[in-house]
C-alpha cells in the first residue's frame, strides 16, 4: 500500500511540474509533430480492420454486372472488407472491386469479373476514379480481388501473389501523388487479408490538420498543457 501511495505521490509531483513547465503555446515545429502523431493515430484507428462478420444482400450479389459497373453506396468503412469478402465468396472466376472511401464511409465502388479463374484486372479508368474521389470527398482507394480455390481441403489461396504486390506498389505510386491513399486486399472463401497499404504524404485527416491544432493552441494555459501532454515527452525536439 505504501509503495502505491508513494508512486501516486511521485506521479502527482511530476504531473504538476509538467503543467507548470508547459503552459506556453506549441511552437510551429511542435504543431507539425503533433499533426504527424495524430495522422498516425488516425490511420491505426480507421484502417486496422478487425470486423469479420457482416451481412450482404444475396439478390445484389447475384445481380453484380460481370462486365463492370460503378455502384453508389453508403457503407461503413470498418466492416466493408468483410462485406466484400462475402460478396466475392463462392465466385468461380476472379473478380476485382475498387472502393472509394472518405470520412470512414465507402461512397462508391466499381466491380467487374475477370476473363478466367486465374487473373483479373479492373476495366475502369483509374484517372476517372481519381477524379470521382475529388468530387465525392473521398481520400482512399481500396482494391479487393478474390482467389478462387478449387481444393480448399488441400491448399490455400489466401495469400497475395508477387504480381499482386507489384501491381499494388505501382498503382499506389500513382494515387499517392494525387494525395490519395491506396489499400489492397485479397479475399478467399469469405475471408479477407490486407496485404498492402500506402498513405499519401498529402493526406491529412481534419483532426490532424495544423489549422485544427492552431484553434486550441494559445487559447488558454490549460489547452496549451493538454496539447503538450498529447505531444508527449519523447522525441519532442
């Protein structure tokens, strides 16, 4: 008990000292570092997919146009990979789906069927998708494709091929230059695997924007302290 009380007392002294020493506004360099920290936190929170169970409309799944179609939607980002995995589950040919996401909502997606069971390429225009991202306020493109497995008891297709990885790297370079993010998934038998992600240096979520931080910076000693506390003690300089 005494050790616990001593630890609490030390913590309280350090916290008071930190408060007294950090009532000034953040400097411009500190604001930039806090912005980068918030961006990393945002990415971890919003793009670390863990939901594996969701529901789909079987009638819609059956009606998907194999030649390709753009669908307007309003689906939550966190469950969308699971949703797509179910859409592609049981498909005998490879399909590809590209989704446009902004503010944790999938606003559009394009889907088309491949020519055979072994390969697929999206037959829409990438430049048009990039333009649609700008029009719709989307900042992330996510590509999904399935790997049909004819013998699931003896083999797995739940891995990205070398070609999948090369394609992801090549396309991400293009979209990152436009300020957009790129995430790639492979699906098999109702499961999904995120195997590639690349976030543009120009992508800054609103919570991490320098302007957002400046609104509170210098507002009061308490707000200044909170910003310093969020920035942390390590790697401040």
